[in-house]
C-alpha cells in the first residue's frame, strides 16, 4: 500500500514504547509513515515534501501544543491537493481530544481512527494572525505557563507550574482592559483570566466553554473578573449571580471577531503556544481544516 498517511511525533512521544507497539502493526495496513521533525522549520519542509509525494492525511501525535504546530503547518501548505488532519492524543492534558472522549488510553484505536476515519471541516481561531484550534487563554495562568523555567519543568514536570505559580502569587492581579466584540463599541473590563474557545476544555480538563462547538463559525468568550467579588463592589446583602452571562463573575459571549486591548503587556496561550502583547485582534475562519475527530465522531 502507498504510504499516504504521515504521523508527526515529537521526540518525547516517539520514545514511548506503548506508542511503538500500537503503530508498528498498523504501518503497512494503513499506509503510515512516521516523522520526528527537529524544528518548526523542519516540520513545514517535511509536510511540503510529504504532500508533494502523495500524502493526504497528516496525524499530529502529541498534546494540544503539537496539534497547534501541525495544524499551523497544514494551514500554511500551498497546495491544491486535499489534505486532512488527524490526532493521536499523547500529551499530558489532551484537552482537545478530551472533548470527543479520547483520553489516549487505547493508542491502537486512536491511530486507526486518525488514519482511516472520515474527515469533516472545523473552524480555526486566529489571534494577531496566529492560529489556534482548541482554546486561547490569558491572564495569570498563561503567564505562569510562559515563564516557568525550562529546567524546572524538565525536573518536576507539571508540578513545576504549581510551585512557580505559588512563588509568583503576588503578580496575580486583575488587568484593566477594553473589549470590542463584532465591531461594536468597546467596553471596560477587569480581567483576572480569559478564555477564547473554539472547543470546550483547557488547562487539563476545565470546561471553560460548555457550549463551544468547533464547526459553528463562532468563538466562545469567557472573562473572569474577580474584582466583582470584592466587598466594595457587591450590592448590600447580595452575591452576584455567577450564572448570569453579563453580570456574573464569569462573563460569557459568542463572537466572530474581537479586539482586546490591555493596560499592560498581557500573556496569552494559544493551544500551549505563548504570546505577549497589549492588543489582540481575534477572528475565526470557518471550515478552515478538514479534521478527523478522535473518537471517530
């Protein structure tokens, strides 16, 4: 069988013995070849050459960050050949795959579905021209993710974020900002945390956007403003209704475009990829990718 499927792995995932055991019996049957790019530039070059050689299905093997990198490279391909994207969840959180019931516990099934399942179009979000498939989040958590030292992460794994976050709790302050949704007049908001979601889960299983759907042409915005819980901001004798989409602690909106301007440099995290700026232009491109849902949905 011609190898028309390319499985893209990072070095950490490629070293997993359970993954090798899952992939080897399927390589010939499903026409899979494996690559381990050593850089983003190498990834783009590898994908261009693979598509030119007849590959029509590209599988991201990894977590949400790997999915973002591979999806970005696929979106940058300048080809008229039909190319679809699959996912084998191999990360720590696997938030995107979690939405479809695949937690990476049965890798052989994940590989088979990613290689042979039917693809459907999904939307892609953009912030300042950079794409995200799952969720873009911002605030204190995104700052900790971006600034935790690499050596600390290497030695402690996920615990590094917790310890580094505790050490920098004094920086966990709300940021004054302005938000304009779908070209409407901007409004003032104080942001403790923000999620701009194309899909439901982020941060290791937190359901940040319960109504998000990757094929509806909309992004789901959640803004957490802890200042609303300060005693001086509460009506006498009444707590805010946290379920209220406009007046609650978490304000929710659905949108096609948005401009966020912050009073100071602000950390955002796009599927694990860090960004820092004070002006964020947000948009969505409907049906931008042909994608195989992890559960075969």
